[in-house]
C-alpha cells in the first residue's frame, strides 16, 4: 500500500471554484468574502460576531491585547500543549504560568490550576486538545470562586469581573460542550483554519466571544479590526471607495488580517462541514472498535456531556516508554503509515527551558507524552486504509 499521509487538506472542486471566483472578482485581500465568512462562522457558533485573522495564534494574542493583559500580569496555561498557546503570553509581556496535567489525563489538573491563581492572574488559556472541549464547568466554578482575587486593569476586565477564560480552540471548531457550540462557551475562543485542521483556509483563524454585559459587540469587533490592520481605522475595501482615501492610525497595531482568497476556501469548506464532521466520527468509531482489545488508552470523543470535532486520534501505549513509542512510529512508517505525537510538553522545549521551566515539575505531562502516538485522522481516508492502519498497529504492538 502507498504512503498514508497524516493530515492532507480535503479540497474539492467547490473550494477551487470559490477561489477562482474571487480571483476573477478583482478583490483578493480582506473584503466581501471575508466579511461573509465571519458572519457564517458567528452563525455556526451561535455568537453575534466573529473576526477572521491569518492564524489562531494572532487571534489569541489579539484577545490578550484587547483585554489589556501585559507586564506584571499572569496567565495560566497547560504545560501539555503546542507553543502557540503559551508564546502569546510572552509576546504581550505577561508571565507564563504552566499547570501540569491531571493523572492519566490530557487536561490540566484543576486542583493545581486553582492553586496557581494569584491577584496577578488575569486569564486562563485552556486547550481543547484533539477537538475535545475541556471541562468548562469546572473552569467557570474555579474563576467564579476566586473572584475576590481578581484585580481588573481595564474596562473590559471590569465588566467581566473575574479571571477570563480564553480558549485555545485551534482543534475544536464544530465541537459541543453540554449542547453549546465551542466559540460560545469560553469568554473568548480562538480557532485555527491551518492546512491540517478540520476546516482549512490554508492559513487562517477566527475569534469569537460570548456577550459581555456592558460591552458593545460592534465596538469590540472594531477593536479587533484595528489590531489586525496596523491600527488603521479603514480597511482596503473602505479606502477604495470614491474619495475614501483618508484614514487614521488609532493604535500601533499588527498586520494579521484574513484575505478573501483564504475566506473563499473557508466558505466552501463550511458548506461541507457537517458532512466532514460526520465522516470524522465514523473514522473514530472504526478506530475505537478495531483497537478496543489492545493495551492502549483512547480518548472519549463523544459522550453525554460533549461532542468532539474529531480533530486528532491520540493513542496512549500503556506501560511503555519513549523508546518503545518511537520504535512503533518507525515501524508504522516502514509500513507506509505516517503518525505524529501530540504533544511534547513545552517545558521540554529549548525556548521554555531557557525561561527556567523544567519537565520534572510536570510529571503527569511527561507520563502522557512518553507513550503517546497520534494516528492519521482525516476525511480523505478510505475504510480500507483505516482497516489497514488498525491491522498494522495491532501487528506492531503484538511484535
């Protein structure tokens, strides 16, 4: 069998036609299709507004900037995640506060999380790993219980009145927690539409937020627009109107807007998205059935409390170590199966070791990492390929 890739984009003629339409329109940067995509994302998530940007990372950092989080502030984040969840904290000048996993869990230890809260804590960034929403019920209990420790430093912080939950939803677009769509659960959520994500715009992302009493959503949207385009109070579309050249720079912002070419791919993907989610669930169920008798720990993607977006299929090889896991990865590669690891904890990475973090302080994170392997999960997989992957995994583990 030829090589089975890990996560190629699922692009059809619909996406191609939508992009060609944009290219022929004469408008390829941020414009009508980006605005339409934003409206459709907001409708999908059940929010009043959505903001499209060039990445989920830009989304997370912009949220922190708008919240006024910076020097002398602390933001709590799991040690078991990709760097984007934490690097944005460093970018805004705040202190990164890592929390270890719970034992045998990919989520933060909620008891340890609460112990890390101080009067400098401004936000918590939970990560919906693999597309599975974290326990938002526990998170809200914790932040509400610790309201008296919260010291607001700008108007939006005052209106929220507690530690702010800023979800890294890079994996979880389309997931639900207690019947509510991600994007409308945390105070703010940043989604990724990177090439390997369930819904792709090649590069790209979106931010959504829950209504905040006393904060006008249109004004908040305008703040995101300012930060995403140099702090300029007119976008290119507005400036292109007759006699519309003049503009002001309100803040020294960034350049991280989404283009209409990217949004075109997203519009076509979103039109197909319910079918894509359905197929991901079918694949997960096939894996679950095929691997149920192996000595592995599998994630619970679907239960009475939550519905995953089915982004990643993580398999933990119980009672095994790094060397064994890496050998399994090599043997599967020899059989034409590309796999991955999600994630090597950040305290093991050079940048974070240089900040003084040590993986010895996060033992549960290391225990989850050392024998984790991620199998291919994407909508171009055939049933035959899935059966082949299951057969090869069982064969390698038996050897």
